[in-house]
C-alpha cells in the first residue's frame, strides 16, 4: 500500500477513498500461506463425518447429531430458485477437513502457534496479540491508543487457532471460544441451543454444514452482562479445494448485550471453493446482539475465473420480549453469494434490523436479502438494502416480511435501492410481503437507478477525477448502512466499496 | 439408504409440482375441444404444450399465494343463473354491445357487428374457414408470454376456447365496443378468447361487464401497432361468487398506448394476469385495478399477477393496484418489471397497496424488479395497513359521521387506481358506484 502521507487529500474527500482509488491493485488478500496441511480424504460420507467429529474430540451425541444431518442431506436436492448461474458443484470433489499440520497438538497459548500462521493474520491486519489496536484497518498500528479492544477468534481453514482476551472475558462471565471447545467444555449450553434456530433439516447447505462443520465460534453472554469488548471472528480459507464449513452460535441471555464482528478472506485461486456456514443467534428477554459482517472472500478474477461459492444460513431468534438483533453486512467478495440473514421476532416488542451493502463487480453474482418473521405483538423491523452492480455482475435482493395474525401492532419498513454502473450488469428485487393482520403496517420501497450524471458532473467540476467522483457518490448511496456499522468496520467497508468497484468506470 | 429410496424422497422436493394423475385429462374431458379452422394449428400446438407442462399444483412457486385447485378441478361448482339487472355502469353511454352467454356469442342479443373503423368477426364463425388475418396472432402472443414463467391455463384456453371476438381496428370508431357477459346455465365452464389488432394510429375502447359463467377462463391477445391505442375497462357483476381466470397478453409497438383497468367488487375467487411486452420505442402501458373484497358477501380471493417487459427505448409502464379487504378477504399482488439489456431510459413504476379493515383479512405481495439496463428509472412501493386513525379523527372532528368518514378514506385510497381511467365521466361513475357499494345502498 502506498504511503498516503505525501498524498494531497482534498477537502471533503475521505482519505480512505483516495487511498483505495490510488491503490487500484487487485484483490488484496489473494496471497497464499505455504504451510503443511493435514487433509481428510476428498469427498463426504459417513466416515468423513465421523472423522471430523473424532478430530474435534467430540462426544458421542455430537457425532450422532452430525450423522443424522448427513443422512438427511443425502436425501435433499440443492435449491435452484435463486437468480444464480453456476456449474454443478461436485460435492465429492472437495476436502471437508484441512488443518495446519502444526495444529495436531492443540497449542495451549498463542505463543505456541506456528509463527507462519501468526504472520498470516498479521498480514491480514488481524490482531491476535492482545494489544490495544484498531481492528481491520491497515496501517492501524500507528492509530491512537484509545482504540477499542476487540477479542478475536481466528479460524484457519477447518480449525480455530486461538481466541484472545479469554481471561478478561471470563471475569465478566462471558464465554468466547471455538465451537469445538464449547462442545467439550459446555455441552449443556451447546446441546440446548445448537440447531434450535437453524435445525439440521433447515435447507440443503445448512444440513451439509450440520454434518461436516469443523469449527467456528461460540459465545455465551450471561444475564445482565454487557460484553466488555467487541468480539470478532476472522475466517481465512487457505488450502486448495477445501470447503469451509463454520458454525457460529451466540447466546445472549436475559438483559445482556454483545457486538460481534465477522471478517473473511481467501487466496486467489483458479478453481471455485465452497463455503457453507451457519450462524445461529439466540436472544432472550431484553438482550441485544449486533452482528456485523464484512465478507471479502476472493470474488474471482475479471473474467469470472475462480472465487468462493458462499452459501450461508444466518438466523436470529428473538425468543424473549424486547429482544433486539441487528444484522449489518457488507458483501463485496465471493463469486456466488446466497445469503439471507433472518430475524424471527417471537418475543413481544422484539426488534430486528437488517442493513446491507452488496456489491457485485466483474462476473460476481449475489442473491441476498433477509427474512423478517413477525410472530410477537408490537414487533418492529427495518430493512435497508443497497445493491450495487458493475461489470457483468448480477445482484438480487430477495426478502420476506411476514406479519403473523397474532403479531398485532407491528411495523416493518423496507427500503431496497439498487445502483447500476455500466450497461452489462443487472439489479433485481424480489420481495415477498405477507400481511395477516390489520393493525400492523408494512411499507416497502425500492428504486433502481444509475450514478446520477448531475452528481458526477458536480464532483468532476470540483476537480475530482471520475473514479474519485464515483467512489464518493457510491459512498453516499451506502451511507445509511455504513453508519450502522461499528466504527472500525465502517472504515474498512468504505475502503472495500471503492476497491470492489475498481475498473468499473470509464 | 438404497438408491431407489433416495429417488422417492427427492421427487416431491424438486419443484413441488406433483399432481394427481389424470387431473389434466379429467379437466380436458369436461371441455368440448374445438378442432378449429384457421386456428387449428395453434390449438393443436397449445394442446401438446399443455400436455407437456401439465396444470399447476399447489406447491408451484408461481401459485404461492393462490390455490390453483378451483381452476384445475374437473368441473366448476354450480351457481344460480343470474337474471338480475345489467350493471348500470356503462348504461348511459353509446356503445356497440356484443353479448356472450357462457363464453359463446349470442348474435340475437347483440348489436349489429358493423362499426366504422373496426372489423369484427367471431372466433367460431371465422374458424369455419382455413385462413383469417388473426391466424398470425391467435395463440402467438399467449405462446410468447409463456416464458420465463409458464401460464398453463392460458394454453388451455388457446386449445379449448370455442368463441371470442376477432377485432381489427383501422380507424377511430365513434363508440366503444362493449362485451356483455351472461350466465346461461348453472355449471358453465366459460372459455373465450379475443384477438385484437389495433393498426397504426388507430384507437379502441373495450368495455367488459356482466355475469360470467360459474367458472370462467378468458384470454385477450392484443397487438398494438405503432401509435395505436387500446383502452380496456372491465367491471364484472359485483357480489357474484364466480371462480375465474383471465389473461391479457399485449404486445405494444412504438408510441402505442395500452391502458387496462379492472374494477372488482366482492364475491369472487379470481386471478387476473397481465403480460405486457413493450417492443417499440416510446411505448406506454398502464395496468391498474381497484378491488373491494368483503368476505361476508362470500369467500373472496383476488390475485393480480402482472409481468411487464421493457424491450425498447424510453418505455413508460405503470402498475397501480389498490385493494380494500375485510372479513377474511384475501388480496394478492405479484408484479414484475423486467427491463432488458439495452432498454435505456425506461421509466417503470409499480405500486401495490392494501387497506385491511379488520384482523381477519390478508394481503400477500411479491413486487419484483429485474433490471439489465443502467440508464433507467424504476421503482416500486408496497404498503399494507389499516385506516389512518389521524385522518379518521380529523374527519370526525369536522363533523363527518364515523361510517361516512371511513367511506371517504376508502375512496381516497382507491383514487390513484381510478386515475388510470381516462374518461372522466366514467371515472366519476365508477366512484359513485364504489360509494354506493361502500355505504351499502342497493347493490348492482
């Protein structure tokens, strides 16, 4: 990255914007870590499922749970309703388990972790050392020390490398560890909540995940606790031909509060790689979870070669009254995105919010949106979705808002805007709206437009070049969502927005 | 698990289109399939397409919100023959009235077919010959409208329709053509198929009213040449517990204008589909409906499914759908604007709104946009809610009685849809009828 100190930054233009426009390189995280890996044999069958379970030292009930999912999966067919076009996936031509050889013996602390792995995360800008640091922003080492602290769980291919700030979190009663550790250490919690939001039988990809998930994060926030720091998981796919199947379970007990960040990258490869994650959020009375994602898996090259196939099931269950969940996502990566973070608003007066920026450039295809299922009285939901298409990309918003007959006096507001850059791309909106009681109000608005010529002209007349002008207009278009992100992520996201659109103008 | 067991479990999941065997055969057996004359080839083609596609099942995505079974059943439920008064809606105007009894043309009850600027024949009569100008259109627009979503009931119609009108408009006729439906028997399955060709610069207003068969399936194929205008207004008998399907397939040429408006009041189980293909530059298409549904009058389920394709420059499309629902009435709206690559400067707008007057009613909507051109202005809105309490309070504070205030608010809610009726006198008449229905004055 070029040094930006000697760069003249005009008034009113974000440094990040200029910086990223300047650094019009390609995908930043496309390098590969040369490291010795242990693989399970290619393909998936009952033996592989048992093997994954054994590698994680899982108890018998967990193995059975996985096998049950696997047996169901073989009877299912891949869903085809999304506006996505990709060649048939050969599920037997993937590795379902890969772990750095050095992780065979679980390291007791980060000091024992292979320095190559630590260097990987350092290069990604992910702080694994417990230090005061502003996460996610490159060059942040020089940032002022008052930056917020973030506890990180780093997942490398199939295994969790380690979790930071564990002791300090434990003092507050917060459990933050890898899901494999949680299965061993906190079986009562896992048994009670795993699969309770996204059941094993939920959908093709979630069922596959239930059978073969290798690792992921587990969070439990006890009643009345406001988590003392932000929690973060950083996913890295490194090995070739390896599917990543992580599983995240977060439980916010009564009156608790947590903000969780998730980031992901992968090396540049010519072949497509499969990623099928499941995230379950359980929110009890008066609790709140804020879940933010910056998804930056390798999107494939300009010709659409390679890239991650991202099939993700994310769902939040607001079980208690006044529970609140907020999903914020910035989706810039992946060749294929199939993702619908959802909210089940079961408790009375519970709230769900969904803020999304989905950017598809080159040959990327994104089919993403949310479901707001209003079951309790006086429930509220809000959807703000911004889709940007450029190059030859296809971007679809697909969402469902349903007001159950008993969900009286509930409200939903949906806004989905699409921006088209160039005449070879597509932007689509497929909302489903089901209203089954009269005291609720549902409003849906959608617009599709291009970058406004007048706005561009204005920016150009102020001396900006076209790339800068577009970046500025696009940042403005995304503003409502960027504002909903935690500060560190907002900065990273803003930079990503510009990067993802590189080469789409002119 | 054995291979065969896997297969068995997969079947219902794939498309959810598992249908009772022979449903289509049973349905076809009840219809007297004409062999056709000029339309023979189109009918044979439709029949083979229908056999290949089958009828929709309850789990078809395209039938997510409307149960297709009333339409797939072998025969309809009988309804009493309605000899009630004709709707007074179009009564006052000078028009050419053509009467259809259970979907068949009744020459004795109809006006003479001659009208300056229009050439009208009936499908049954034209089919006695092997050639006709409508041969290029009959079933052709229906076929074009089968992609990307199949509409098997329209295909069934092409194969089975025994009568209809073939209208070629070459000028600007002095009065509208009025299709008046009558129910001649209790268990009639009325199937009719109109073909309308509006030549360059010509104009036609088509009115539809009356009492259709216990179960109806109507198709209109409309081809609008450059600068042509077609204004279509339909208002069938209110409070009639009919089961019906209708399809409007329109091809709109350069600078042509299509306007279609439907007024629906109570009693019906109905799906109306409008499939509009805008093929010429600067074409205009407006599709609208005002729907009142009171479940107490009889089961009410009304589905508007609209698919507008912009395939040329500077097209303007409007979809305006307003539904007022109470006592368990169900309103459905599935609308789509598809802008093809290259259809720049398209202006597409879609609004679907429901006013739910009680807890028992439902509104289900799927308003879609699919856009492949960048220099376009497309938007859609969908809202569902109850009567605005503030507005009600305001009216009450101005001395308007509660019941009357509700009527005012319902009428103002419907106003946007009524705006799509160009003829102001007619618009006012419709407004008056709505007022009468809402205040429960004598029905008609």
